[in-house]
C-alpha cells in the first residue's frame, strides 16, 4: 500500500448542522481534486426542534434535519446537484400544518417508512441526488441530549440543574458543565463504526460544540471506535463562541471541553482559524501540544462578517494537513 500522503484518502466527518455542512462542502472539493476517494458523514440524531422535532414526535423516527443538510452539502456543483440541493432544503411557508416542514425531511421520512431501514433510505436519497459520499446516522434510534448546567438558579448560582433536549441545551442561559445522552448506551450505526475502522482521517467539528460535535463521543461504541482506530483525528475549532452553548469560550476552552468528555481520544491535528485565535496562539499551541497533537493555523473563515467557515479555504487547509504539503 502506498503511504497515505501518496494516495487518495478515506475520510469520515462527524458533526451536525451548519458546521458539518461547511466541512462536507470542503471535503467534497477534495474528492474532486483526487485527494479523497471515500467520504462518509456521520451525523448526530438528537434534534428535537422545528420540522425534525415534529416528524420525530409524530412518527417516532430519527430526526432527519441534520441528515438532510449533510446530503445537500454533498450534492455536486452542476445543474442536477444544485437543483436537488435547493429542492431538498426547500421549507414550506403558509399558515397550515405544512408550515415550516422541509421537503428533504419529508422525503427521508417517507423512504424510512417505505424501506424500514434508515441507512438504506439515506443511501437511496444519496443516489437520487448524486451525492459525493455517504451520509449515516450516529445511532439507529432517536436520542435526547441532557446537560448539567450551572447558573440558572438566581438564589444559588453554583447549583447544577439538568437541562433536557438539544434545543433547550443549545439555548440555555447557564454554563454547561457536562453533557450526556438518553439513552446512555444507544445502538450505534454499524456502517459508521466500519467507516471509522477503514478511515485514514477522521474530522470532528466544526459546529455547535455541545449539541452537534461532542454527542458523538457520548455514544460508547463510537467513542471506542475513535480511540482504537488507526485513522488520524483532526479537530476543527469554531471561529467564535456560541450564545447559550459556549459563551465566553476561547479556542483552548473548546478543546478542553472535548478532552474532558473523552480523555482517551488521540488527536492528531487541531485546525483553527489564525485570525480567530489572534493573540491566544501561544496558549493554544501549548494546550494542543499538551494533548500530543499538532496545531494547524490557517485562514479558513468567510470574510463576510459571519462566524462561518469558508469551504474553499477549509478545503485548502484539509489538503495541506492530509498531504503533508
């Protein structure tokens, strides 16, 4: 077998929502450039809000929203892919019962009902869209995120309270101390475990840190797979802290929270935006080195005033990391 730097790579990206979508847009470009030849997205399934929450509550299915966004991100840059990505993301307006529902969510749930197999249904949606890569759920049953939160009791600011639900955790006014899943030992997606085992690289982040990125580490078999794999793990830090979840967090704080929840995780590279790190670069270098990892600083932000990653710049950073150039 050729050294990994001399052949196309197999990559598994973990996350959910807009953060995973940006990462997949970037990794899709690496497939086009023949840097990556096998791409899998593993998506958190704990959403309890919006269209996803309504469908989950009515049909007892996995929340489809983050899975839909991942599929849309893997659509190609051509008329077929562009059209299907827009259709998949179309949200109904109006005042009736369909208000707020998304076409892609309904398509995914309809296929789940037809096929009775969540993975097969997602594969069929991928074929319809012509996606570059595969989208898998991290678990085969819906999950709830719970968090221990400090600072929600005015009479006792140090007291811990339990907050339940992804939306509720993401919007809490308190400081998140720890998170857990209910059920605590869900059935993982077997195909996701197999993908990690076969991967050259695993990408974790960016995204909502406590509700999209870290829940993967709370699934015992997924965490074990990430610890035991020979794949090199890249952690992609967010550009800014996030209201509710990570108020006041700097780059090193995001990394510390990750390691605290999965201390046996072996991190190869931490990717961070150079401007976002700013004067904290020396402290972040020290923190990353203390975890046995390498810090890669690059310009990976959109320059439009938003706290979002630029897929093209992110792709360039991934290429340098994965090829050693």
